[in-house]
């Protein structure tokens, strides 16, 4: 007798990578692309806002088995709310590629709920061609060890405390819990910043939202063997209804808590000074997440800048392409009402 939950090997497996802003999804996927052992991959990136920083990071890998045209960006909204309009056409485009793609990675935005996306794999137009190899939730280890789901939650907590109409948990907490509840594998990122006690606290926080046995894998710098991440063979769409979430039965969910915008700057002379200004923007202007690229005077390489709260990393990721405009573009993400002028002044070094 056949097993109805078995994965059909004729379908292309898809790995859904979910996780809150700044957890390390893009870093993880980039590492997988660079270490996939020649497997032909494609990536669908659901950006927050209208600037494709994550897509640019992944296209900069220069991996032959995942050429630039196999990295597709969706920036028209949260993928879990625009499945029919955005995800299905992107899937159609990828599946038409030659040579045939062997595995698809889907990076959701930090606010996306994985369950509606996974449910879409049951649609007649989709289910005969692809299957969900597994849902991977990337969680921020140091933040969890300190009792938060992201690097800087103080501003969000203050907003919730000031609103007497709220009678439920913080919506960001609910998104985090729903992402973990749907996971087949949890990646505990930035584990190199945790001591033994901190790692235990982080694992306990994650485990509280797992209704079944799910492996929690510690990582640093997104370094996970591709064999661990790909080939789970779960067929998650066949079990997704059994994974209970806060938003079961809802037609949509609100994303109005957040705002994002782009700051353009001239070339910088000192990457460390730029990092200091980014950290200052987090501390003084409540920027939750910042990412982007910078041109550095006298350098042929593009500087990749990423920050979660005041924790900032930067490094050269690739050479500027011939004819490519060398410019500094940073995407700032924060709560609704984020003071754009103040953030811009700080990043410009004028405040």
C-alpha cells in the first residue's frame, strides 16, 4: 500500500527558509549556494520593501550552478499574502529554465508566515510539479538567549505597552512562534556568540514552540553543510494542517507595524566609521535592521553592510562590475513612524 505522505521524486523539491529580520537567512542561503557541490539551484527571494539587497547579495555569489537569472526577487509584498500574484509566476519561470533546476530555495521576508505559503503547494497548478522538501526556521541565538526574538525589541515593547487596546501577545512574537511551529529544522544562528548557558536558554525558548521532535542546529556565519539543509524529504505540504499557529483561520495578517526606506550616501573613506554610524542609528533612532552596500574610496570591491540593532558586520563581498554604478545604498527597517530624517542625518554623519 502506498504511503500518501511520501515525497514524489518526480517533483522539484523546495526548501522554505523563514525567520525574523536579521536572523541570518540570506547568509545561510549564500553559504548553501557556494557549497552545493554542483547541484543546480534556484532562489526566490521575498524582500521587505522595494529594494533588492538580499537578491543582490545572492547574485553576487558567482556560483555557476546558480546563475544570476536563477535568483528571482518578489518585492510586491509578503509572499504569504501574494502567493497567486507573485509566487506562482516566479515558480513557472524557474521551472522553465534549462538546464532543469534540481532544488529551489525560497527565502521569505521576516514578517512572512510559512503556513499559507506551504498550503499553496497543494494547489492543482503547483502540487504536480514541486514539493516542500522542508521548512527551515532561522532564529537569532543571542537575541533568544536574552529573551527577545530579534536583536532590538525595546521600541516594539514600548509601543505595545502604550496601546491599551492590545489584549494579545506582541504580533512579532506571534510571527516568530508561527515560523518555529511550522519548521522541520531550526537553525540557531550566531552560536559563536553564545556561551553554554546562553545556548541552553535559546534552545529552551525555541523548544517551547515545537509540538514535535525537530532538530536545532547551531551555526556561525551561516555555515551549514548543504546535505543537512537540502534533501530532508519531508513533503511538508502533506502535514501542514497539523501544525497549529496563531493565525489559523485568518485570511490575512497585518504588516503595518514596520516601515522601511533607502538612504543613499556618497562613497565612504572609512568602513569602520560607517559601521559606527549604523550602530548609532540603532541606538538613537530605533533602527531594528539595516542592510546594504557601500562604495569605499580607492577600493575596487563592494562593501556589504548588515546590522541587527547595534550589532554591525561589514566586509567586501565582490568586485564592482564593469559599468556598474559605485554607490552606497542602505535599507533601514524599523517600526512604523521611524524617524527617517534622524536616521538619514546619523548615517550621513551630521548628527
